[in-house]
C-alpha cells in the first residue's frame, strides 16, 4: 500500500478544522507536489520534510510523491503540517507501522535538522481534539499550552527521530503533562504583572475618576477620561488590571484560544484579564484583525479584559469606527475574499483624550490658546455613534500641587484606597451579577433590562434626564446598566434615585459636547 493518511488541524478563526493529510507514492519520475489550497509556507514543507527525514536517517522514496491536504477548499498556512507530512511519508513507504497513528492527530513544524518546532493555534486544536476523543502529538514547546484544554491525551517530543523511535516500538512519546487545573505556573509568582502591578494607592486625589474606574471594572463598562496633559489619565488606566478579578476557567480558555491563534500565548498569563494598549498609529485592520487567513486583532486580544486607547482623537477615523460593532455585540466579523470568520471581542474600552488640541481647555493653571473652531474639529474626530457606545464619561482635572506634596510627605488623607481593597468590592459586585443573570451588567441584553428592579422614583428621574439631555435609546439602556452596577456596588436590591443620578452624571459630559 502506497497511501497513508494522518489527521491534523488547520487554523481557521477559533474552530481548528480537521485536516486529513494524505500522502501517496506513485511510480514515475521522482518529485513532490502539495495540493489542497496551500499557501507559500505549506508548499515549502516538502523541502523541510526532505531534509529532516534525511538527517534522521530515513529514505526518501524515489517515486512521484503527492501530498493532499483535505478538505481542498480550506486555506492552509504555516508549517503546522510538516510533522504530519513526514510521518505520512514514512507510513506510506513502510518505514513505520501502518496503524501507528490510529486515533492520533499531529501538529508541528520541522527544522532541517529534524527538530520539532512549536506552532500557533495549539489550544483550540487541543480542545477540538478532546471533543473528538483523539490523542494529540505535538511539539514539546506547545505541551503546557495544550494541557490547558483539559483531559486531552497529549504526546510530545523535541525531534522527529524521537517520535519515530517511539512509534517503531509500538507506542508514542510521553512527557509529563502539567495539571490543567493549575491556575498559573509557579514561574509567574514573581512576575510584575502577577503581583507588583501599579496600585490605585499611587493616585493622588481624582476621587471621581477613581470611582468611575471602579464602576467600569465592576460592570464591564466602557470609560472615556478627558483632561489636560499630566492629570493622571494614563496612570488610572494602567491600574485597571489590578482591580479586575481573575478569569474563570471557561473565560480563561476562550482568552487563551484567541492568544494561541494570534501566536502570543503565554502560560504565565493564564487567568489574568488581558490589558492591551496599542499605539495611536495602529491601523483599523490591526484593531479588527484580518489577513488572507484572518487573525484576531486588538479588540479580540482584549476579550474579557480591557483595551486602552490613549489620545483617542489622534487615532485614524476608520480605526475608531471599527469599535462600533464589538462595543455593541461583543463580537467582530471579518470578511475577506477567501471567506468570512468571527472572533469574540467582549472587551472594556478605556479611552483618554485632551479637551482640545493644546490640552488645556478649562485648566485652572494654564491658558488655552485654541479657537472654538479648532476645538470643534478636534472633538469631531470621534463620531457621535462611538461616543454613544461609551458608558462612562468623566473629566480628570489637574491635581493641585499641594495634594501631591502632602501625599509625598506621607499624609494618608491625600492617598486613596489600594487596588486590593477596590478589587474585593469589584469581585463581590461581579459575583452578584453572575448569580442574578449569568453575565456582567454591560453585556446585559436590552430585553433583559425590563427585569431590572427600579424604584418608581428612580424610573421617573431617568425619564426626566433623558428628556433634558436629549439622549438616545441606546444611552438610556447603557445608563440603566451603569445604575444597576452602582446598585450592586452599594449592595442594593433595587436601583434607587441615587444610583440613577450618579449614572446620569457620567452621561452629562457626552451631552455637553
């Protein structure tokens, strides 16, 4: 028999579709061909596989070699099929037992020396492999990542020779697999992002902005901070990760799968909400994701975490408009000529901007020299629909120098609460929301808002505020969600006028633009 098949997985968004690698040896002039919609790196696999097999001491059959990657209409990219092609070659030529890879899926790139190199997209492949009841043979460098999938049977090796030696002995290579229930590897204990994160206690004053940041964290709401340069907007945003609770296993699995597909999986970040802060020169495609084989962008890499956009008006208009869909639906759709895919993007948008081009409009210490037309053009760079999707709008004024001096002298009154204290309140509020509705308030569907307990006085106050500020129906729903979060932080069963009043204050800044 001169035909062998080996199962593998492609990278197709987060689905990790099954790919059957078929290797056929036929009489004729020696040569290789790889078919099945391969891109450049896949077509080059024949050169890597040939060199790796020779280096490991195996023969290359002097026949016509055809490698088919089925299904043929699914785009294939990268070097992830190298190991499957090499093993298929050895199976087809009788150099390995025919049934050596029954019920086993194979991933891995080969070096010219026969080393098995890591590939991206292993975590979603391991999840699908577990669902299919198959074992997974993969590079040792991907072992920890794949172990996060759960109880999937994993086999790994560093070289092609080690794999072939194990298969000839009637088995598969076995390496110790870390317990998938381990939340974070021990190596993460001393990492700055695990323990020594920026602390909220380092922020002097800014009680309103600190409060808004806590509300945003408790309900998963988006936040826009406006203030002069040096007022602490970036410092506040950098302290958001420190007040967010750890992710649950299902959430961590989804976040890890996105990072795996993007090629930036880090086992030490497991369970930690992502915090992304791209530069304002980032393109719309980098935010949304894309490519011939679409990869997740910044909005998806921020899933279940936060996306911080500093100097918001300096971003390109088309990049800012990309945020419309994910802010509303929690997902981003990417359509290309080769097909369409969808990535999750349930993130918190944390944005910062100056009030005017020079940055000092309304500042008590420095005079603004911008004309009204310049200010209007500057603010018009952010469209109304995007602003309408931001739940909390807060002004961050300059901190008086005497407060900074007092805090530096050790006066506790000038310092705020620590991140740990705030994080406990945020975690308690989120726990209440999960028990009550199974999701954070920011993701609560409009239809479900009808069941939110609101007192008659609070409802009347919200209607009056809507009329006076001329807010949209979307703003009405988002204001009600914020009020529900405020009630959760206060331990209230029903939304009261106090919570409505505070939630409306976070909308007044938008209405005055």
